[in-house]
């Protein structure tokens, strides 16, 4: 094949492989990026936009079906809109399970009156919703939620505790910051450390302090 014809065919193949975007969504795309501080390389922008558009279509279809009575809830775009389902699960559900030795089994007190359900938010045990961002530290947020509830049970005061404290400091107990961990190791850190900082004094940054997190 003549070199010029080969080059033309190669360029055509690259162009046909590039994601096709809906230009009518340009303004929404730019606004979404600005709102969530999204910055992409030239190579990444196209396929992140394509993922975002597919998620937009899924949201619109769901909400249309909701208006027809097919669903009990609506959906809306958020800061994870440029991620696939697989990426979202990897980032936000990186809980590490480990087989544990057989231990004691909880026995409910005799004649205890246990309600079928409890909304702990109404009872004051739960802080407001938090956002872990792209840091894979669901283990820290889970541990903190349990500790905040127990602290309220003991003191009557609801204090937002520091996930960042656990992300940065519980490595000696076996946690890996933004690369996964376990709640029992977080609890062990708190016990060995003699306590935990508050969210106000040690705010969350979605990374190990001073170390950018890479997916």
C-alpha cells in the first residue's frame, strides 16, 4: 500500500474509534466538570465524556420510568458521573474480608422487647452524610460511623470524628489508607492510640496526607 494511503486509512480508523459525543450536552458537561473540579488529559477527556453521557441517559430513562410509577425513587447526576459501575465499585467498596476464628455468639437477654426496626438518625446517633471521594477507605467511614454512635450512647453528645486520622495513622495496625483496610484494625488503632481526633481538628482530604491517591 502506498504510504499516503496507509496514513489516511490509519487516521480514519482512529477517528472512527473516538467516542461520539452529543454536542447538545456540551453546556451541561462543562458545568458538571466545573462543579466537581474535574480535569482530564487530552486522551482521557473523550472517553470520560462518553461514560458521563451514558450515565446521563440511564438517569433520564430511570426518572421517566419513575414518572410512570415503575420506581419509588428518582436519580440525579453527582460527582461520580464519569465512572463506570466497575470503577465505582472498586473505589467505594474496597472492604477487605478475612476469615476470623470462631468467637462468642451474642445472646439477646431473655424477655427483651426488641423493635422490628430502628431509625438511629431520629434518635440522634448519626452525623450528616459524608463523601469519601475517590479514596478507597470505606472501612474508615464505617468504623467512624460506629464510633460516633457509641460515643453518643455514652456521652449524649454527637461529635463528627476524623476518618482522615484513621487513613493516615492506622497503617501499623494493617490498614492501607486509600488502598483498603478493615474496621477491626481501625478500632485497634483507636484503642492503642487512646482516642481519635474530631473531624473539625483533623479534616478529611480523600488521600493519605501529602500523598496524592491514584486509581
